[in-house]
């Protein structure tokens, strides 16, 4: 097989995996940041401690995904970032605000600490809303108009629910006592908001493209793809059932909500990937049309394969070192 054929596919997979890893990993700490708005100061310290060793490294996956889009699919990068210029700028403002607030809350006087907490919450919420809006605009092909804007705003709220789902599930694993019990309640509410958002996206996506509609609703593809929505529904119902029983003695099954949330995201990601492949810009540019020259892609691939093991390695090491229940927040 020629390099011009398989190299764009490889980079599409690497970019997709990077963005998926970002959604799960940075998704839970964005969710924790949003959920801080429902807590008192003492609980906020515990919640910050639960994400402290991880949150900055989690954003590495976003940098990797966008970087791969730039170097591997420069034509698509120009179209996508131009169409999403404002929400991308606002998202970056939210992420910057989170980083500044995370550090300043540790050094601020007690009278100012609450202000930095609110800015951390606001930055988390702003970044999440923008990501949901951008996903919606990508789905509708950057068409513009009132209907796409409304869909983007609704998708932003659904993304908030999705991140609160993984954020609440993370807190169930990492905390104890009253905060853990409240995290269970938050996760149950967010679960159904997430399920509603996934159902909305599943409904809208085939309607905006005859090609996508045909990929899902013709035989025998329909039968082959039926397990994705069926398994998604099973996961939602299973999570709701287990959440009704948590917390259990000895913290039994505390890991299940996070694992189930990740599984739900996997099914959603597979559905979107199948719908849009091979287009990197919906209905406008395929991965082959947008790709860099094969010689450039080969060089970039060598670099990516060198960098990826380091990213994966230090991520796994950090989670191994800081695994277990969160303890008192301390700054050194």
C-alpha cells in the first residue's frame, strides 16, 4: 500500500486517540472544577487535591491532538480553526484562567481565596461550554445560522453534564464520607444529562448529512452498528443502578462509575468516528485531500512515535504514584 494512502489514516487514528484521551482525562478535572461550585471551602480543598497531580499533564493530550491536526492536515487545520476562532479563543481563556487560579488560590489571603475558587470554577465552565459548542459546529459542518448556534449552546450544556459525569465519578473513587455521597448524587444527575446529549447528537448527526444517514440506516450496516446504541443504553442503565447502591462498605465498586463513564464515551467516540470518516472537515475535505506530503508525514510519524511513549509513560507513572484516596491538601 502506498504511503500517501496509509499515512493519513495513521495520523487520523493518532489524532482521534489523542482527542479522546483529552476528553476523558481533562474532562474529569474540568468536571471537578465545575462541581466545586456546589461545595464549601473545605470540600473545595479536597477536590483540588484530587486533581492536583494530574490536571496539568492531562492537557498535554489536547496539545498533541491539535498539533497533529496542524502538521498532518494543515488544510483542515486552517478551515477548522478559522471557523472556530472565537470559541477556541474563549476556551483558551478559560484554560488559562484555570491555571492561574489553581496556583493563586494557594498563595492568596483567606479573603481572596474564594475569589480564585470562583474564577477556577468559571474557567472550567467556560472551557467546557466552548468545547461542546465547537463539537456541535463541527457536526453541522460549520454552516452557521441561528439553528446551528442554538444546537451549539445546547451541546455546550450537554458537555457540561458529560464532564460532570466523569468528574463526579472521579470524586467517588478519590474521596470519602459526605463528599463522596454527594458526588454519587451529582453523578446520577449528570448521567442522564449526558445520555440526553448523546441521544441529541445521535439524532442530529444523520440529519445534517445524507451520506451519514446512509452509513447508519442501510442494510446490513444498520445491524452491524446496532450494538453501539444498545450497549450505550445498557451502560447508562447499569450505571444508574450501581449509583443507587453507592457508596458501599470497604468502598466496593467505587471504580465502576468512572470505568462505565469511560465506556460510554468510547461508544460515543466510535459513533462519531464512523459517521465522519474519511472526512476531516465534514463533507468538504477527506483525510487524504487535507494531508501533508507523504515524505513530511513519514518524518512526523517518527517524531510522534518517539514522543508518545514518554507521554503515556509519565501519565501512567503519575497515576500509579498518586493512586488511592485523596488526603489533606498541602502546598510545598
